[in-house]
C-alpha cells in the first residue's frame, strides 16, 4: 500500500493533492535509490560532498548513527 492509499483511507486534511503527489514522488525516488543500493531497511544515511562527490569521501550508514559517527562522516565528506 502506497502513501496515497494510506492517506485516502485515513483522511487527508493537511496536504493538498499537489503536495501529496510531490511527496509520493520523493518517496518513490528514495525507494528506487534504496533498491539500487540493495538497502531494504530504514533508515539509511548517505553523507557525501555534493560539489565533488567521490567514493573516498562518501559514507553510507544503515541504521541510525550516533552523533560521533555522523560527525566523522561529515568530516570525511568535507575532506578532513
């Protein structure tokens, strides 16, 4: 069951149809990316340098990282 179906069943009083469609598109794109990366659980954090993405500065963290691990990934993405 998709997000749209859940909202249809439970009621949708906060989101416009356009907002709902945009949200569904984002969720679908995230699911496709997760499938391509072979991740099925949530959450998965990907920390990377968006201006100069490289494998050596990218960290993929399945699960919820603690502050220290997240800070290490940010520093790595910055090249520190």
